[in-house]
C-alpha cells in the first residue's frame, strides 16, 4: 500500500478519534456557562495542562514554518531554540501575579484582567477594547496560518489525492465540530494525544535523517558543497535580528490569549507550576529538532522557492516512506502528529477568539450561558472567512508569525507592566498601545519589516513603553506614588 493511501486512511482514523473525544467531552461538561466551555471548568490537571500548552505552542508555524525558515537561512536559524526558551522565562514574570487575581475574580478572557486592573479609570474600557482588537487580529492571523499549514501537509502527504483546498475546508469543519461540541475539554484532551504523537514522531524523523545524512558532520559537509552561505558566521545585523527575535517572541508569546486562558483553566497553582516546569525542556526536544530537520533538507531539496520551503517537512516524510515498511509506518505517525499539532493550535485559537469576540468586544457577560452560544457563532463566522483566505496564501508561515507577534507585543505593557507597576495609568496604556501599533502597522505597510535587523514591532514596543511610562509619571496626581 502506498504512502499516500496510508496517509488518507490514517487521516480518517484520526478524525474518527477526534469525534469520539468530542462526544465524551460534551458528556463531561458541568454547565453551559462560559467558564465551563472556554476554560473546562478550571479543572485542567498538570499532565493535560502541560500537553495542551505544548501542543498549542508548537503549531503549524513550528512544524512547517520553522523548518522552512531554517531551510532558507541555514545554521543561523539555530537561534530559534533560544527564543522558545525565552518564552518560559517571561512566563514566570506573568503567572505568579496573574493567576491568583484571575481565580479570585473569575476571569474568563484576557480583557477581564485589563478591566479589573484599571478599575474605574475613564480609559479602562478603551484599553480593554484596544487589547482585545489586537488580540483578535493576531488570533485571526494565527488561525489563517494553521489552515494554510493543514492544507500543505494533507496535500503533500496524500500526493494530492486530497487537494490542499479540500484539506483546508474539511479539517476546518472538523475543528469547528469538536471545538463547539466539546469546548475546552475536547480541545485539551485532543491536545494531550496530539502532543504525545508529535514528540514521538519528531524523534524518529530526526533519527532517520541524521542516519541517512551521516550525522551533523555529514550535513555540514553537504551544505558546504551546495550552499556555503548557510554556514556563514552571523554578522552584526544577524546578531541584532537574533536579539530582536528573542524579545519579540519571548514577550509576545506570553500574551497569547490561549496561553493566558490556560493560566485561568489550571486546576491549581501547583498544577500550573508543574506544567510550566515540563515546558522548559520542550525547546530542546522540538524547536531544535525541527530546525535541524530544515537544515538537513537543504542538500535534499536544493531549489525550493520561499513559499515552497514551507513544504520541507511533508516532502521529507514522503521520501522517508520509501525506505521500507517500518519507515512508512513511522512517517505516517509523524504525519498524524504534525497534523494533530497544527489542528490543536487552530482549535485553541478558535476557542479563544470566540470568547474574546463575545465577552471583550461585544460586551456579553462572562457568566451568562447565552455568551457561550454567541462565542460559538462568532468563531464560526471567523473560521469561514479564514478558510476563504487560506485557499490563496501569499506569505511564508514565518512571516505570518512575525506579523502576528509584532501586533501582539503591543499588549505587553497592559499585562507585564501593569502587573508589576501600580503607577501605570489606563490612559497612558491606551496611548502607548496606539503609538506602538501605529509604528508596527505603519512600518509593515511601507515595507520596513526590520530596521538594522530589529523588528519594527519591537521598536513599536519601545515607543509604546516610553509613552505609557512617561504619560503615567506626568499625569500622576500630586502625592501619588508611581513606582
């Protein structure tokens, strides 16, 4: 039986498993309220919480975008492991202060924190709205990227027996089904299975690739022959880009709405602490692995264009499957694991997006069961638009990731700074977000993605912080402490 035929069969079995999990998750629900649907009743234990964080963090951007960017840039992209580690570091500045407040006041969305933090200040609602709009745009971008990635994986692995457009539409429909049917429980349970598949599959793929290529020394020798610039020592501009990327992803990733909501959804502080401890090791087992996979693919597929490089992973799977029956089965395992990871991120994004639209932007109560239904309908509408856009992708997955992060990082002062500095004012935060957003969006529109190697969004955050801090200090009432 061919690899493509096995891929179709494996896809069918996997989708059947998702349907079963969604049914069990629906039976396990306690009530129809937003906290039960969007946060699984705040009952996620350490193991499931770890795997849902893992499967959500390592998405289509990681499994297709990172190997694609490593293919384009060579060994200099090894810094990807560092910026994924920086996320865990920054999380420790967010979680200990945010979780106790969230549990005490029953937060469901990121906007709940913002409204609580700035209380009765006149600009409180404006800040919450600005943060929610940026988060909604970032989530829509993220959803779009996952749909593109799903189409690429399904199309390549099935040798286009299932076309990319059919993969996008069909899998989007299944995600909508189990996310709306089972809520966060279905998402978390499927994430747990998806995380395990991804870990095991990537380990086998890298082992085969290194064995076939003669280890890292063999890969390096081949790179020197076919593309010596992939071995170049990073210059000052590239080093600046490294530092900028660490800041961009390290700061922006901790204000992912789906990550914040998992902080809310943990069964206890101890469960969350254990899950984050386990997450500390994942950059070495995942980011480093997919980066090496992308680098090792350079001699094998020497002439891929920028968009074509995002298909490195499924192309390697098809090649691996020709090595024998055992390799075929393992390649199928990696295919299902990769697809599962992509879908796990898409479902988490959709769940968060529905809650933000319903509660933060349309003002529905976070305790009213009707809010749950409204959030589901809003998520369906966004998914419909994202599917249409995903059928004609024009940007690499890595560039989509950067654009999303450059918007999301403008929300950082409303969380990290607001948690640690009582003197931050609502009006100052709002104008800071506006100024940073203008820099980030304006720079992207006129083609200044980076200046001197530094992302325009990171520069926008600098402007954002200057405005937020300066305005807060200058507008503080006489005698009020700002530090």
